[in-house]
C-alpha cells in the first residue's frame, strides 16, 4: 500500500503541493516561490505518526476504491478530519487568501504496483450541489452521482 504524503491545493491555474508537515506560518520565501512557480513544498505539516495513523484508518474504513484510488473522498470522516485540520486550513488560507475551505478531495493510491501516467492538466469542471440556470455555466455532467459544471472564464482566469 502506498503511503499518503502529498496534499494538493489548487490556486486556479497554479498548484501548491504540501508534503509532510506545516511550518507555523507561510513565510515570504514560500509565497514568492508559489507566485513564481505555482507550487511549493512545505515540510513538517503533519508528524509521521499522524500519517501512519491516517493510512491505518483508510485501511480499516469501508472506502470504495477504484484502480486509481478514491473519488469524492470528503464523504469519509477520516478525510474530512484531515482536510479541516487547522494546520492545513491555515496553509490554504495563507496561500489562497481569505477563508479557504475544502470542497473536493481525491485520493490517488499510486504505488509501483498501481501506477499510471497523467500529464499535467487543470481540472475545469467543478462539483456543485445542484444544477441552476445561470448564464455561462456549463456544460453540465454527472459522474458517480455528483453534478459537475464548467465555470465561466471570469471565475477561473488563465
């Protein structure tokens, strides 16, 4: 089984990868690096034993997996606890500005036994609670029972 170590935050078209544990606060060095490269690796977000415990919880939980991992992972309490952890929330807020909150989680279970190549891309379809007749939103789709829509360009500038 693969150990979960990387968490990804998306800042529209820029990615911020967070490995292991969080520094008390993001300093100017990280902010500048993110502005230039679209991501930063921030050590010491979570302790190793916390990650070991999380992996054990995933193994015990009744989580439906596909070959690639788990979609819509925020429906599992173990994932919600991690996604709402103040250390991760503070990192997200300091990176994205304002009050950042988790809205989607996908667990990729990649290991030497289960691996695949995915070229870099930006997901443009957003999960929503319900379909509404709103100008410039769409096309609409449903995947695994979740409604998705493409936001208008004004919501995700390039």
